């Protein structure tokens, strides 16, 4: 239950997590609530370029990106030219 009077809209720190022996993590309940993350939701795991951590992206976001790539005949040309 979310406490009344506490604004979580601007929140960026949700606590600490620990990696289990199996390599599993549990997301804090507050971030699951704020981002509407449910059991069975799937995420793409991306390593940060600076090796500072990881980024989790919802599968449906990646599906949308892939659809845009498929629909844009010039996508690879744009990437090879640095987006110009």
C-alpha cells in the first residue's frame, strides 16, 4: 500500500538489491508498483558502456524499436551515417 502524502513521481532511488547464488535479483516492491511491473514481465538486459551497471528495457519497448527498424528501409543507412 502506498503511503498517502509521499510523492514517488520524481523518485530515482529505490533501495539496494542483492544478487543471489543463482544470479537472481528481486526488484523492490515500490519500483514494481511505480512502473507497473508484474510477474512474468520480460526485460532486455543491456550492459552500460562504462561498465557501471545494467539497464533493463521492457520487451514491448524493444518490440516497438524492432518494428520501426523493419518499417524503415533506410534505417541501416541512417545508422551507418551516424543518424544524418
